[in-house]
């Protein structure tokens, strides 16, 4: 998608649910009141999109992914937590969506 297409898409969004990543920079194009759920790895939380959301008047929420093995397998290969896969408990996401008023 072009930057113009991304801006248009987010300007018309009522809800944004996304894993943490650079694409969330486009939150600056959302209208105030847009609901945002950012999904994090349990080992890497960075608040930059919370800050953007607050600056432009968005309703920001987050969900921590899970580590189903009880340890970070990725850490054995590379200690960079920003590159970990995110395992989402769908029931937890649905509960958060209900709490936020999305469902």
C-alpha cells in the first residue's frame, strides 16, 4: 500500500488491532476516539505507540502475547526480543475486545 492509501485506511478506521511494529506509526492518521489494541511479545514492551495514541486522542489498549513453552526459544538463537514471534491467546483478545466495546 502507498502512504496515501495507508493514511486513508487509518483515517477511516474505527478500530485498529495490530502487533507492535512500525506500521503503527500510521496511527497519526486516525481520528480521535479510534480504538487501538496493540499486541506485544511478553518479553518486549515499548510505549512509543501508546504515546502517539495519547497525543492524537485515541483509545489505547494493549495485550501481552504468551510464551507457550514457558521460556523464549528464540532467545537461544538470538537474544533480540524485538524479533520474537507473538503467540496470542484468542480468548484473551476476545475478552479485551468485549471490554473495549468492539464486539
